[in-house]
C-alpha cells in the first residue's frame, strides 16, 4: 500500500495492515542499497510473525515502488569515489538522515509509537541514524552486514566492486536479471546454500517489479557522504545487536566489529560462512538471534522504567 511519509510517497507492507496488530510489538525492517521490501525472505517475515510480532517493511526512497528522485540528476560514481578518497565532501541528492526520517515517517503514518528496528547493509546505516535521531521510538536496534562508515575501514573486494559498478551486457530485462544474478553469486554466503532457481526467481521478481539503477547511484552517494555517523554512534543508548558474516566480500567483517565497538553495550555476533545475502540458513540464524534480542531489550526497558519510578 502507498502512504505519505516525510512528505514523500512510500510503498509499505504491513503484516497487520488496517489493524492495530492486536497489541503486538512492531518490527520495522529496512532493506539495503537498491533493494526492495520483497528482498526480505518470506520465511524471515513469517518467522517474526509466528514469534508474535507485527512486521512492517517498506521500499526506501528511490527504490521499488516508492518515490523516485530522477529530477535530482544521476551522479557520476567514479568522480564521487575519487572525491571521497581525497577527503572532499560529496553532495548527495539526499542523505541517510533523510532516509531515516522516511522510516520514522512510516511509523507515524501507521500510528506506531515504537518499534524494534532491523536494518541490513545500507538499511543498517539508516537504522543507526534512526537510533540517533529518535531513540525514544526505537525499542531495539539490529545492524546486520552493515558499517559505521568510519574512514579507514576495509573496502569491498576488488572483484565485487567491479561487478557492482559494471553494467548489464545488454539493454533488455533478461540482461538486467543475469547481471544481478552474477553479482549476488559473488557476494553470497559460501557456507549457506542458495538454490540457483530460487535466487533467479527472486532477482526476476525484483527486476520486474522495479528496475531503477539511477536510484541505486543516488543511494550510493548518500552512503559515501554520511561521514559523521561513526563519531556519533557513541551516543546510541538503544539496546543493539550487530550481526556480520565472516565471509562478507562486500562489507568486510571488520566493519561490523567497528560498529559494535562504537555503540555502548552492543553485542556482536559473527556468523561463519555468511556473506552479504539472506539465504535460508542465514535467516534461521538471524531469527534465533533477533527474537531473544527483542525480548531482552523489552525486559531491560521495563526494568529501567521500574527503577526510575522507584527512585522518584
């Protein structure tokens, strides 16, 4: 369904659409660079619903069926990358903070006061920004296969960068699908099997739903331009879980380590054989981590509230 959030049009899927959720705590899922809400595997969404949660997903701005920003122009990625290496500031079409405001706007539009925030890759960065902007709205934070954005962290494997920045070998839909399948195979999880037919079906569904490379480029520049988040993460007070794959070639494991080190009290969980995707085996590991994390965060907040009341 379409909603207005932060002044723009956002596509949303709500597991309890049109209802209050029967008092269920809410989990807000935020996808990564260029990815759409359908990239959240159905077994992950259903697993959270079965555990007693109301699950809200949405397309980030410039992705999927949410509002596109083509009127702001298409950035030159090589030039923006060079400026970043030389220490010059990038001028993004919009910022990750604006994207975090979009996510908060989704909660507003659905009349949700608070939620557990879960983000993968760029979505983890947006989730971090949410925890800094509106800690009172965040029951917990889970930053998965993401980064603090600090300078000096290891970069993506050169082969991955070449694949990420390359163009499809053709102009048709089939060429775009083949290009994406190749990329996902490169960055996928070597320790967790992903059936080729399932991968191709997921990529085809996403490409047919929306193919918008210009939006991916603008999102990339927003990520590169977010240079102050790392220093600010020390101010996060939301219970935080950081999960990262030891075999991640796109966002190396050291990036997850750095994120956890910067956020006070954050718990870091490393998953051997996990790359930069969500195959079934990884989904099961994540569910086994997320649900206890949500419950522990709720217990901690309840205890803090009781202690505050007694102190007063």
